[in-house]
C-alpha cells in the first residue's frame, strides 16, 4: 500500500516570521499536490483508435474533502481535455441545491503510481480555489487518511 506523507510549511516573505506547520495546514487543507487530470481510459482508447491526438494530462492540486459524497472536477479543466458531460446530478451545497454536470474522469498521482478512474465525477467551478479537483468520500473509501492538525501533517495510504 503506497503511503504519501506531507508536512505543511508556509512560504515566508522578507520581514515575516515563519509560521508553524499547524497554522499552514488549516487554511490549505489536506491537499494532494501534483495530481494530474487526464481523459478517461475509454475516451483515450477511442481517440487512439481513430488516430486523433490524446490531450496531455493537466496538473494541479486536489483537496481531500471529507464533506463531499463524491469527487468533483473543475469544469474548465475537464472541458479543456475535451471530455463531455454524461449526465446531471442534483447537488446540495452551502449555497442551496443546484444541478451540476457529471463527467467521466481519470486522476493520476504520479508520485505514488496510483490512478483513480471515475465513471461519474461532479463538474464544479473550482477556478477561484486554485484546485483542479476535490477528492470526496468515494475516494476516501479506498484509502486511509490521517489528518494530524497538531503536527501540521497529513498521511494518505492507498
């Protein structure tokens, strides 16, 4: 079982005091850095079979979101990969209920050699967060997450 462990440290600019890992983890949340969003395997095979180019994966950060029932992808990122929605889902959010697109998606964690394939992930507008994905409890059900706020560290085992 691959294990990913990360201790949070905040960047310090000139004239500022360093902050503790605990203080750095809280606003950043438990993130997985360097995750890649790629076209789903089935779409990749269709593109290859028809001699069409396969878009390169897009790298970014994903937030582990224990409050999300299912994982989400940034709408603009998944559309840049040429992936079309496969349905709609009624979603309850802090802003109230709404409908969101569902997309097939593939996440690659290159540092861990781990791939997550989704038949349906929620499309969300994550652009203001700097994230490309939220990893929900559908992913957490396949892993161990240790969130140590006291030490400013997260540990994931897949």
